[in-house]
């Protein structure tokens, strides 16, 4: 039940027989689980954990310590938790649940694409969703298919595109149907398509992101004045041109850290993308991707 990334202390609390069976399937930044318990277990989390935890009960009861709250988990109702606030749990057997555990960085990436701005911090998601109908039922079926498709020699092991699409569907179901910190923004109508000069500026930034380009360079490439460029980015990207370039470079540094084969020093990659203040880079990186640059290198 415990992993190096999520150390747990587990104590059996009953005098009768105890047993558990946990089948975890890890696929990058998403983990799926099918867990069953006999007896009563007290679980304490011993280190912070940067994931969103979704428990989908099939049998039995559980309760989760969640800040100052206690979240109850019973069949027909999912428990949705941000692991950074979950300090422990009590499982009362016979208990069985499916689990969907998603890196907070994945959630942030999806929100960034949906809102077209950088997203970070807690999700503040509502801890329950009804699993008997609507979006909750669809979520239960998706998680069942994902776990089944990845277990043993399941078909999703040979179809990464299908797996990715199903994962995306599960994440969008959560974000669009469970009240959270970004619900009001997600409910607003999508912004109008950006004008040509904003698209030209974005293309120029992407092409020259590794070069020391200035705001004037970007405006010249977009064929508008600096003032018009700034106004366009405020209106259609909800940010400034240089903040947008900063985000592009942060994503590029993240990609380099993920793909690093020779384990370079984090500082080398930070400097490559123009981040000279390493403490600030680490803080911004964690806010954007949910973990430190050094933790990305260890994956």
C-alpha cells in the first residue's frame, strides 16, 4: 500500500482476520488501482503527495482525514481529494474501491489549455460526485475500462492514443462536473479567436524561444506596435507578451528535464532557457507543474 513517493503507515485495528489486495497500474503521471480489504485499517500519510486522488467505492466504508474535515466514502459516491490535504484514512472491511490518482501537474496542464493561462495552486475541488448517474456514472465506467485495459495484457497497453483520450475524458469530467476553484471561468463562453497579430507573435515566440528576443522584436514580427501587441495579449491571452514567452520557456525547460537521458544539472537547463535565479525558477516550476525540477529528473 505504501510507495517511495507516497509513504504510508498502516495499522490493523481489529482482532479478527485482516487481509488486503491492491492492484496498482501506473501509466506515467496517472495511476489506476483496484483495492480490496478485510478487517479495519488505520492509514497515516507520512509525506506530502502531489496528486488528486479519486476513490470510487464498490463495497464497504472508508473515511479520509482532509484538513479539518472528514470525508466519508460509501458506494455510489466518489471521494475526490487533493493528496496534499489528505493526512490519513480509516478503511472498514469488507471494502473494495477503484482508484484514479492524477498528478496535479496533469490537472494544471489541462486547465492551462482550457483557460489559456497559467494555472497553479490548489484545485479546491468538491470532494464528492454521484456515481449512479450522469457524469459520475460515466467516470466510474471510464476508470473501470482504464484499469481493465492496462491490466495483464489489456488492449490499452498497445494503444497509447486510446489510453490518452480516455484519461483526458476522465479529467475533463472531473473539472467540468465537480465544483472547483476554476468552475466560474470554465463556465464562461470561450474567448473569440485571437487576431492574426497575436497568432503571429505566438508563432515567432515559439520559433525563437531559445534566443534573447525582446518585446520590440515580437511586435515587429507581429507587424503591430508594442501597445497594440500588449492590448491583444491582455484581451485574447489574459496575460502580457513577455509573460507568455516566460511560460513557453518554462514548458520547454520541463520538456528538457523529462527527456534528459544523461541526468544534467537542473541549473544547466534553467540557464539554457533564460532562468538565472535558480530559487525563483524552482518555485515557479513547482507552481506550474506540481513538483520541483529535481523531482522531474528522478522520474
